[in-house]
């Protein structure tokens, strides 16, 4: 699909993108391909959840690092006002902090 120039940022009806799903699946290879093809690391679903939020909830350190390197904003607040950094603190993910 990437070879066919598919829109890597096209959201599903709930706002999730392919990057959200790659992060949920902890698939570093696909996430890297999507980021390399221009996926927005700050894209949020309808609740304001970003790929970084998901990586932090999964405590997937390599994914967190890759998203941050790609420009993910740890201070981007979601619908409830919680940022990825706050999520890390709330879940005891001290390595991320």
C-alpha cells in the first residue's frame, strides 16, 4: 500500500490511524515503515489518544523512543487533559519519564 502512495495518515471513523494499530500491536517494523512514509506521530483518535499514549500504556520502550525521535509530543493533551507524560507518571512508567 505504501508503494501505491496510500495516505498513511488516513483515519478510521474513530480517528485511529495505521500508526495507532502498529503501536497497539507493538510492531516496530510496521511503525517504522509508517513513520518513514510520513505518518504523523501526533495524530490523535477522537478521544485525543496518540500513538505515544498507546506505547506508554504498553510500556514499550523501543516504540516510545522511536515515536519521540519521530517528533511525538509528550505534552500533547488528550480529551481529558492528560498528556502522554502524565500517562507515564500515572502508570508508574518511570523509565519513560
